[in-house]
C-alpha cells in the first residue's frame, strides 16, 4: 500500500511538465536536515501516481551510481535512510500497481538499479542488507526495512531475489529480533508473499525443510512462537 500518501493534483501537474524533480533532487544532497526530509516526503508523494513514478525512476537513472536517492539508501544517517526506503517502497508499490502499463514497464530497470543500491557491499544482497536492519533496536529502521521488503515481494523478480537471501530466510524462520505486533504482521505477510510466488518457492526448494517451515509459520499466523536462532559465525572460520 501507499500508507495513505496520495499525489496532490497540483503536484502531479507540476511533475508532468518535468520542472519539479530537479529542485527536489538538489535537496537530497548530503547537507541533509529538514529540507532533505521534506524533499524525500515530496518525492514519495509524487511516486504514488503513474506519471510521478515514471519521472522519479527516470530521474534516478539519469544520476547513475552518483544519484543522491541511491546514496541515501546506504546512508549512515538513520532519518535519511528511513526516508529513502519509504520512497523506494512506494516506487515498488506503484510499479506493481501499474505493471500493465508499457511506459511503467520501460522504467523497471531503473527500479532494479535503485534496489541494488541498498547493498552496502558487492557481496551483500539487498534482501540480506534489509533483513539485518530488521534485527536492529531502531524501530524506525525496522519498519522502513520491512515495508521495503514487502514492496519488493510484490514483484516476481523481487520475490525471486529475496528467496535467494539466506539472511532473510533466517529472519523469517526465527525469533531473532524483538518486533512489535505490527512488525510481526509485516514479517508474516512477507513470508506469505514469498510462498505465493511459485518460482520463489522453487528457488528455496520445493521439498526443502525451509519451505516446509515457512508454510508452517504462515499457517500458524504472525504471533506463533518461533525458536531463537543459534549464533551464526560471521564468516569462514580459520585456524
């Protein structure tokens, strides 16, 4: 969903002329502060509409790796990261909503590139990077990461990518993080979305214990007791 954010008619008109995003994008630069937060909220609102979604994704694509929105997805500033995640989640939802539209389909590669920018390093998948944030004590970051994961799971390519993330599957199957009731519902909805994708379930392994455990978790509901995870080594052990 869009979380209640709706495009304003005058905002959509301004977007259609292409004159509004440039100034908003300049507010996303590292200086930050209230102006940046307001700009992120405005971009999220713009991304609710078909036209706004297309223009926002074209804007991010034009900046490439240096795009300020892409950089904010990896920011060490929690407020900036939360705002950028909200924009990315809205873009995922709008692209899913308008999936049958040819022009929206044409900017999907820009959405793929933006999601890839969530990764802090080449060896970490976006799904695993987001799952790690859900285990943190910062509630705002947990909520934003879960919403972005749910946005990704609306797309077949997103569900497939998430199904390959060991850290994400670990999060779904264990009580590793202390989550609020709403966060538990989001986590459960994410597991349900992965199982609804036949291709994603096949990637996990149709007869694998992981799929069976996911099905049991989804059937039991969001508040079912889950086992605590055993400590996992951070990397290969060397003697």
